């Protein structure tokens, strides 16, 4: 039995197809099939029911796959131990970032991280929170940046920063003359929201529902981007809420429409999340150190109230 054989088993279990599994493990299909067959012969069991389409795990195969995941993770952890002992920070790292964080945070830290840790082969994807959770769970991501807490036992969360909510209130709106706003001022009836699937939308809904002002069913408009929401507010369709880092890129004319909350300021917790197996911790620590260090200079400390993203 070898680690390579176990990796092949995990690949077939995931893709339910020998050819696709071979492509993703960079071997020929005959080689992969032969190694899995050798493992089955050694254990004197059948891991996969090849008569089914797609290929399915046998009852004992399901138990083998669960154990194989643990063994492969521990083998990878051994490499982590060696790397950390040598002080080496490098190798591939697959990172996911939610859409409401990616455009503002990534330009702030990526260049600095690449310069400081040139041996880390960082690949980055923009994905929804649910996609991030799924891909971390199935081993396709090493870590992610998302709004927390998520309450998922498969994940560990380490806070990076607390990002305040900021009101964007155009001239014609009832709150425009206010120098600051309170959560009790909000009314979901005139707040433009992001589309379903964005955790920032859920945070805004949770914030507004806490005020218990939303008693009517009326006009609501949603969009996939903050830029579109801002433009729609100028058409007289309401106000919107923005994450603080997004407000830093607004031109002076638009910045005049920003209204900050009085303390405690509603905010979202942005964290680095990673598997509970805690692999590649040397790279996770490096990412956390660079990002949190940069953010400290961008967001001034405030008394905040964390709004749940779920």
C-alpha cells in the first residue's frame, strides 16, 4: 500500500470516473487502474463497483476512502513539519476569496506577499461562501478569505480584520442631511441589496431585521455589484450599504454621500479559513501576517458590533 495508491483512490471516488481521475492526477488511465487494482488485491476487497455508471463505492470502499483521506492528510502534515523545521515557506497554495472582498483586499496584499514569499505558488479563485466551504472540504482549496463566523466544524477560522458597514446616501434621500447614522435609521424598504448568494447581503438583512422596522412588502431591487447599487441610488431608488474598504476607492464627489455609523459600528468579521486538519500552516501564518499587518493601516480601530453573514 502506498500514498500514491490512496491518492488515486480518492481521485476516482471524487470524479466517479477512471479517465477523469487519471487526468487530475497526471497519470495515464491504465496506470491509475492498475495501481488501484493492486491495492484491492492486497487488501482482498473491492473498493469500486465498476458495473455502475458512474462508478460507485462499495460499502467497504466508503470506509477505505474515509481512512485514505486521514492517511493522505497526515502524510502531507509530515511535509509541513519538515518545511517548518527548515524555515521553508513555499510550495503551491490554493486560496479562495468571496466576491465582496476580492476586488478591494487582493490589490492591497498580493504584491507584498509575492515579494516577501516568492517561493509560494499562490493560485486564487473568486467564489461564493458556500463554494469555498465545499472546496475546502473536498481538498480543492487550501484556505479562503470569507466573512465569519460560519459555524462549520470542518473549518477553522482566524480573524483578519473587522470591516465596518458604511451608508451610501444620495442627496435626495431622507438621511442625507444626517452627519452620521444609526442602525435604527435603516429601513429595508429603501435599501438596495446585492443579489442572493452574497454574504454581505445576508449581513445587511440581519442588520435590518434586528431593527424590526420591516413590516411592509414593497419595491426591492438587487444587483450583483456595489458599483451598480451606487448608480441606482442616484436614480432615486434608495440608499445602499457598502463595506468600508470599498469606500476608499470612491472619488471625492461620491465620497460626500458616505455616512458612517455611530458606535457600536455594525461590521463584518473577515477571516482566513482553512481545514480543521490545519495543513500548510506555515503559508497560512504568512498570509495572516501580511494581510492583518496591511489592514491595520487601512482600518482605524472602532467599537464594532459583528453582524452575522448567515
